[in-house]
C-alpha cells in the first residue's frame, strides 16, 4: 500500500515509524514532514491545510490511504474533502472532529449525557465572562473554545492572572477566533491520565494508558506547553480507576457522538483528571496525542495498518490488538524560550551517540545533510525497559547525549510513577 501521512511533528514521526514496520506498506509519504521523518518517508512540501494540493498529490501518486494526524486539518474537514474525491482517509470527519475543535460543544455534550467533567460556564461576551470570573473561587481554568496548538488553556492561581488570560483570549485575540468563545471551569485536583482509543462508532478498542506532563518546568511549574514528556503504563493509578474511566467516560462519549449524528471514526484521546470523586474529563482530542503517541505506539505489537484497515472496513471489533508489557518513557528536548519565542536553525549534535532509545523528531530540519532545530519541541527521546525505572534511566541517559544550544527539558518525567 502507498500511504501518505499528514503532519510534521513527533506524533507523525512515531506514526510513520509504526507504519514503516508493516509489511502491507510499500511506500510512505509525509506532508510536509520534518528532518527526522525524511529518513523513513518521502517528505513532500505540501502544507497540512492545503486540501487541494493534498488531494491532487494523492490522486497523482495513486495513494491508497491518507492518514490525517493533526487537529487543524481534521477540524477543517480534510477527511470529508478527501472522501468526496474518492480518496480513502483515516481520521474523523469534520462534524466528529468538533469534539476537539470546540470546547463549548464538548462541555455541552458531556453535560447532556451526564459524563463526568468539571463544572463550567461558557461565554461569547467578554464583560459577562469577566463578571462571572470575579465570583469564582481560585484557582480557576480558562479555555479558549477553539484550537490553539495545545496552549489555549490557562490555570490561573490569582484573579489578576485569570483576568489577564480572559482579556488576552477574548479581547487581545492571542489565539485568533479560537478565543471568540471561552469556557470557564472549576479547577480539578488530582492525577492526570491520558486514554487513547481506536474508535469506530460505538466500537471502542483501548490503547494502553499514559500520562503527559504539560507545564514547562519541573514540579509542574510554569506555563503549559504541548507536552514536555510522557510515560506508559501508569502503575500508580489502579486498574479499577482506569476501568471506571473507560466505562463512565470514553465508551459513553463514543455512544453520545453516534446519538448526535456525529459518529467518530479514528483515534479518540481522552485527557482525564483522577479526582477524589473519580475520573473526570478535562478534554477530548480527535487524534493521537503528542507526545503520548511516542510512548503508546512503541508498545503496540499488532500491525498498525491492520487496525486502520479494520476500522475503515467496519471490522474494528473483530481484530486482536496486542500490547507489549514493556514500559516507555519520553523526554522532550525543547528550544530555549519555549513555549514562548525561540531560535531556529541551531545545529543538533550527538544523535549518532544515542544508545537503544528511540528518537522521534518534532521540530527539526535537514540542512546540508545536518539536523538543525526548527521548532519549540525539538526531539522526543523514548527509553524502553522492563519497568518505568529502567525506561526512564535509558531515556535520560540518551537525552544527555544529544546537544544543541539552549536545550532544556524536565528532569522529573515519570518520577511519580517510580513505585
């Protein structure tokens, strides 16, 4: 099969790495890809939102499947567009991708179907939102309604912080039209957990749990990022709690989407908080998480292409999906200044000194045969081992072997899982 993956980050590198292992895949393309991806697939200079160019290339090159990985083209309807051109595509259609594209839509869905989540109100008027905000207890969570590259959520610990976040989103338009509406919701305390699933309508096939680290600095300090590291499994969260999350949140959400006339087909990501009252929904994504994918796919033993084909052909409930008992820990190496502004084009050294860790490129480019930085999150170093401790040790040892100016990373990824 000739397969084209849409996207350019660490998630797409991990997806391509998994697809490359499938005997069913004869040729891989990535649009636009990155430096590391170019070692596994042919990168084509087409942007993720250039639907016409993607369709034209797929038809010209006889592409058998387009895997739409990032949130923006899913929310904008790339799957619908490709299907209309008789091109097979994997990912949710536009009306189902709204579960990520609009936080207001998702909160209303959860409320309607009594799916556990934080108490909230939504607003499209700044003055009304501000008046409501000033009556709430702190800390408080403020979310831009639309997509914001993983940065549209602020946990405010003071009223000043909260008011600034609200102003920036609704008046300052730091996230563009994504901030035209906001969700203001109660702050949930507890452990975070990510559950990803292959979904086709009401059929939900579970992936192994993982945990992300969003704040940029150790101890969950500093602003939120797209994710500074992940690990899987999550040994300190009981199997009973994980089961409760599947039964009370993920499965009912898939069924609710079908009832709403928005059947979901693709990868559904549930971002959860394990509170004293049980698991509650923080967010849903309509695709593989980044960097959760980097620890989940290395544990997948079943051919990823077999799962995709089963989903597209209505056989997802029948296929056996096997997972490794190994643990995986991913440490993100970021550019100086991230998640704010950061330099690009800095040489990356030491990639050839890495041991047996996997290195997924998130923000790199190839210049004159050398890798250079080209993003805020540059690389994801994934250690694999018999347990979290061994996987973590390998990941950090190899992370230290890689060098570029201003490199920074969290030193406490998966520390709380050392039980």
